[in-house]
C-alpha cells in the first residue's frame, strides 16, 4: 500500500489524519461494504487487517490551517532563492521530468484506474502529461523567457520573471493529470504549493512526492520550493487569497465558483489562473470524412463527459447530417459501461444524475429528438434505477438559431449527452458565417474542432474563430499537438484573462531592461533622444 504524508519545507509531515484510497472497482462491485470500510479507516475506527486483500491501495495525509500556513511560509522563504536558478538548470529539470513521466507512465495509469478513471481515459491523460512536456513544447516555452536586442551601445533585454509563490487547486475528477501543470510553474522559477483533493489525493501525491520532489532535491532546489498539502478546499482557498505570501492561485473547477475566486484574487492583488468549465463544439462540414468525424464525436463520452475538454455539442452540415448521425449512432451502440480496469471501457459512473434527466426532459419538450440513451444502467449495461452509469445519449436538435436556448447546448453538461445541431433550410444562406458566429458566441471557450476538406473553409475557421484556447482541424478533438498547450481557454472557461495555457508563461510576467555602459548617460543626450529643444542660454 502506498502511503504519502504531507510534504512541507522539504520534510514529511503526518498532518491531522489519513484519507484512504480504495479501488474504484471494489466500490462498483460492493458499494456499501467498500464505502463503509473506507469511512471507518478514514475515521480511525478500523484497521487495515479488516480490509479484503487488494481493496485498499493507498493513504494520504490531510492537514488544517496550521499546515497550510507553514506551507505558504516555506514557499515564500524558498521563492527568492529558487528564482535565481539558471535557465539551463530548469531546462535539465524539464527533460528529467519528461523522461520520468515516460518511464513511470504505466504506474501512473494504474493509480488513475484505482481512483476510478477507465484505463483508456487514464492512458489519454498520461499522454497529455507527456506531450505537455515534450522537447518541442518545452523548447518553445523556454524560448519565450528571454530575448536580447543590441541598439548601438544600448542592450535591450526582455524577460519573463517568476511571479513568486503559486498555489494550485486541481479538480477532483482528474486531479493527478491536471496537477501536472503545477510543474510548469516551478520551471518558470516559482515556488509551488499544491493541494491534493481529499477525495482523490493519491495520484497527486504520487506525481509530486515520487517524481517532482526527488528531482528538485537532485538539482539543489531550496527546501520549500515544493509543498504538498491536503484538506478542506474552501478553507485552504480562503487562506491563499488572504495570505501576503501568495502571488498566483491556479484553480480548476466550476465556472461560477472559479470566477468568484478570480474576483477575490484580483481584489487582493493576486493573479488568478483559471481552468474552469468547458462547452466545446465540433463542426462537421459537407465535405468531411464522415467516419473519422463520427469517431471524434464519440470522444464526448470519455469519462461519461465528466471532462472539460471533450466535445459537448456538434454542428452537422445539413447535406451530410443524416449520414453522419447514422455513423455516430452505430458507434455509440458499441459503448458500454464496465470496471475501470477494462481497456475497452470509457464510461465513468455518474453519481449526481438529476440534471441529466431534467436536461433530457427539456430537450424533448422543446421538440428535439432523443435518438438513443435516457436511462440509468448498471456496470453490466442493464437498465437499473440504482445503476451508477448513464446510457450514452445523442439528441438531434433541428435549427441553429434556437439551439442555444436548450441547456444541453448552452451549458456545460457533465454527463454522457451529445446534442447534434442540424441547421434548417432557412439557415443555409450564409451558413458558414452563421456557424462561425455560433462558435464565437459560446460563453465558454476551451476547445473547438472542425472537420472539412475545402481549404478555404478551413482557413475561414482558423482565421475567424476567436473563441477558445485551441482549435483542432481534421484530428482528434481531445488529442494533443505539441508544442501547443494542453489546457486553457476564454470566457467562462478561463476568465477575463483566459487564453491557451502554458503554465511557464501564465505564472510569470514580462519585464524589460535597457542597459548602457557606465558613463554614457547625460541630460543633453536624453534631450536629443526625445526631441526636446536645446537648453536656452540665459
């Protein structure tokens, strides 16, 4: 069993208690007994000897305000010294980190599966971590950190300086892989405090305690450069916003909550880096490769759509809509629930399904066609009122103009539902403009993807779609493309300053310097440079 204490100021700390991780497959197989076992272990009312073999796979410490304060103080002490770390040392750290993720990828996947991620989804997440630190990605990032221009005697230096202390709050649904963005903050020269969620701490602890902490020690980083805590989220966020030691807060979560945190950070003079909800669109044009486009649309159902960067709605050109929907339904019929260890499973349990059923009902009442899905199912795929899964659901919405009145199109859905919008006959005139406007009017802005063959159509999308941090054309919506960032977006996804998110750049700030040799400055020279008249003799 893996056991991870807190990590503060370069030392392990026991904290105030332990959160135990039980295999998600055990919860699916015997939910009541497994839940009761975990709760008893968390409360100190049971012993590990009471657990069936292989059910309990790890434990992670949690703390309270005292541990949180000590982590912030340690990070503040370390930040100034660590900021002096030469760029070539940070480049070496980046390469070692990348190699370590590659070497331990299967180990990481296994931990994500324990936490409930279907194996195929976990593999995709780790692939994103690898691509996010690929050599071409990091070379581009590091190239942005410093440049120089010589102007005669004057040397101009433009550089990005670390912000100082960065605090990261990864999401519960994908904590381990998303927390990896915090390492980019370290590479920018910042000290980092990362909070592991109490519900899914193990993957975060594994990444930072077994890979990042030893790497920093090997390179002589000062104690406190990395601090790993866990505890009550609201309490920790309030502590971060109020602390004079904190410069940046990187928050993953719901848009309404995150935008409020962003406003609180701004009022306190701190930078908020927000990774919030997504409502991605996928457009399939009349000359698209129908089969591959349908396959990309099925990426909606990864993790039962409980992932921000999967497609949440599709727009199908009316000339190919029927054929596309037919291909889509054939593929969706093959999607099944199952235990996360099964490599063919992509669906995850959906525990809070009330909004799913109300959204389906709203769509039906508005005249949309529910083409498949609509029921709870058990792990074997059989209809069950007590089932942990929801059937993959496809809804056809006729008419582009009124589509956004529906919740399933307008808002992020965190359940396996894909609305397919088919523009009406009356909307054919100027259809390309209408579709581009529809994408840009989305309140959210994580990713968009387009499937089309006509290069002039593709260029219109590339040049005119301004919403979202990333646009994919004729390739996987959720795939990665180094050196592009894996995260980041606009609107209610990234807040007022949201964009494609390279953490090295988002947790640093641009500074300019002008240097001339000593003794070359004079007031007369300054007056000449700015075009002031010569002094008048009196």
